[in-house]
């Protein structure tokens, strides 16, 4: 592959913008502002609605989403024109299709008055799209190398990444569980809460095991950064999860979301996304750490004659 500095850093910027979009989306949900703007794609028939109340969060979310959509279009075109690897070019097209689908789902959540299934799927696709942008940023970096390492090197990172993604799905289900109506609404909320708690325990075990694996002295020193990052983010995430629950419980008693609770919930989602990205980067890195074959190793270590 030929390293394209501009393309790589544009991909990094797109991934960062997507992360910002996730946090802004969390602010919309945490403030119950999803229906503050009842129409779509415009906001009250305008591009510049009055920025008051929940409109601030919902319209800002739409503007950031539009920006990410434009960035993804540019990225996909740039990859198609300048990237030599066919699979990376196709990855750009997949990201483009995902962001278009995500935009349509966002519109449906408004037009259909926040149906739980669509809202949850919208949140799940958002994390999946974020993973796509992170992957593109990694595979266009100068440190990326062709080839495949033994599966034993990246199996644990891959399992942890999948576990983190599933936990984020459970979190999205819990956040939108309050919109479920019917006789079993309370039962559904309780089930979602228990599933999220159990998922948190499983993910904690996975992250600790992965961190210890990456921090192994036999590994490359470059593995230490994601290991330290995962350990640090895990501690922060657990504390944010507890804080989010306690403040949300108090908000339910008071009848409206408290500002501090909104802050904790948005940070909880953001740190979860950061953990997912870190684990994904570790998976991609470990999948490309090629150990020399015995013949090559003998040639490299043989004394000159």
C-alpha cells in the first residue's frame, strides 16, 4: 500500500466527528428531546429554528449528523480515487451506505414518534458506523501492514470488541426502554436493566483479560497503550454507570432529567464508545502483527559468514 497522509488524517477527523455525533445523540436521548422537533428533514420547516429548550439538542444533532454525512461522502470518493486496495475502497462505500441508512432511520424515529425498535436500531447502527470510520482510519495509517497474524493473537481482542458492542446494544435498549408502552412496559425496563448489569460484568472480565494479554512482556511495546487505555476507561465507565443510575433514579422521582444526570449519561455512552474503538484498534493491530516463519527467522538471526 502507498501511504496517503492527507487521506489518513481525513479519516481520523471523520472518526472523531462521528464520536462527537454519538455524544450529541446521547444528549438528545438523555434530555428526552427526540421529539422537540416534530418534522424532518427540516426543523420546523427551517434550517435555523428557534434554539430554545430541547430544540437546541435535536437540531444540533441534525447539524452534526449532516456534517458527518458530508465527511463520509468525501472520504468514500477519496478512497475510491486514491486507495489501491479494493477492499478498503469497498469499506468506504459500506460506510457511505451506513451513514445514509442512519440518516433515514433518524428521520423515521421522528416521523414515527420514537418507536422503540427503530430508535434502538438507530443507536446500534450509529456504533457500527463509528467502528467503520475507526477501521478506515487504522487501515490507512502508515503503521498498517499486509498479511495476517495467527488467530490466537487477535481472538481475545475480537471477542472483547464484540462483547463491548453487544453491551452498547443493551445500553441502547435500556435508554429507550422507557418509550415502551403496554402492560409489560415495567417488566421490559427491568429486564433491560438486569441484562445491562450482567453485560457490564461480562465485559469487565473480557476487558481485564484483554488488558493483561496486551500488557504481557512478550508482546510489542505498542500494545501497552491500548492495554492502559482499556484499563483506565473501564474504571471510569463503571463509575459513570453507577452515577448515571443513581442520578436517573432521582430524576424519575423528580419527574424530569437533572442536568448532572444528563452529563453522566452522555459521558457513559461516550466512554463506552471509546472503549469499543480502543478494543477494535487493538484487534486490528494484533491481526497484523506477523511473526517470522522459522526459515525467515533463521535468516534474520544467522551469523554472517
